[in-house]
C-alpha cells in the first residue's frame, strides 16, 4: 500500500487540497483532523472537563466514532449521527486543538488512523501524520501558508457557508492554534525530517492541488 502523509497548520487548506489530490490520484482521503474535531464536539456537548484526565478517559470509553465513505467522500459518524458539518465550526476547531494535546486522545485514535493505511492507498492529512502516525509513509509533505493568508481563506470559507465572522478574530485564533499545536508536549506540529515543504501562500486552490499531485507523482 502507498501512503501519503500531509501535515501542516490550521487553515492551510489541507482538507480541500488533499481531498482533491486524492481524487485525482485515486487514493482514499483520510482527514484525521475530523476525528479530533469530533472528540472536541463530544467533549463540548457533554461539558467534559478536558483538564481532568479521568473525565476525558470516561468520555472516550463512551464514544463510537466511525469514518465512512459515500461516493468517495468522507463522512464522520458520532454514534448514528453524521457530524461532518457540525465539526467545521470555529468552536470545534479550537476544541480539537485542545483535546489533541491529551495523550489519551492521541492513543485512542492512533490505531484507527493507521488501520486505513493497511488496506488502501491513502492520502492522510493532519498535524503529526509524517512524524507519528505514518512515520514510514511513501511521501511526506508539509503544507503551509502565512497566517494572514490562512485567515483570509478561512473567512471566505465561513462566509460562503453563511457564517458571519471577523477577520481579526479568525487570525488571532489561527495564531493561537499554531502556537498551541507546535508547543504541545505530545506530537507537536512540525515538519517530518524528510518532509517536502509546500507553501501555498501565493497559489490558487487549483495551483496548490496541481503542485501536490505533481510532488506525489514524481516520488511514487
């Protein structure tokens, strides 16, 4: 099986770019961030104190999270509920960043993520795919863009969904999440040693997809 690891900071367009690239390459796309967002959503709904390890472990034992594919598109199920849209809010994003720093959460999801790469050619994105989840991935790419560009893209994405937001607040959240993700004790966000850096700050979405596909095709 061929595995492509895509890492990078929040708002870098990993999901949009990786999903489209996987479709072109005929790989299964796995958005691991969706799993952390789902746990974050569950924690918020249940008022779980994520500073309390025992409470977090109790929550994890009660969860039933699955990824299913409909017409090649990933959907995340929390029990019987499709939460694919509900986990795309700013609150879910910040909660995902917080719960992803908890060792019990990362351990809970590690095998789930690795199992996908055992049965299919996958293009998997997240924060620590090349460094922790798939350290032997066929290709490792660190996808990034400046915080300002990422904030502009995020605002546009939210507004297209009819969600009002403030650019300065979104930028502040992105900078905060960058710091939290890169400074956490467990699996901090950083490029894998042999990762290729792909900065899409000056690229359109289509150019970013082309660049990612080209990098993969040149190395597989």
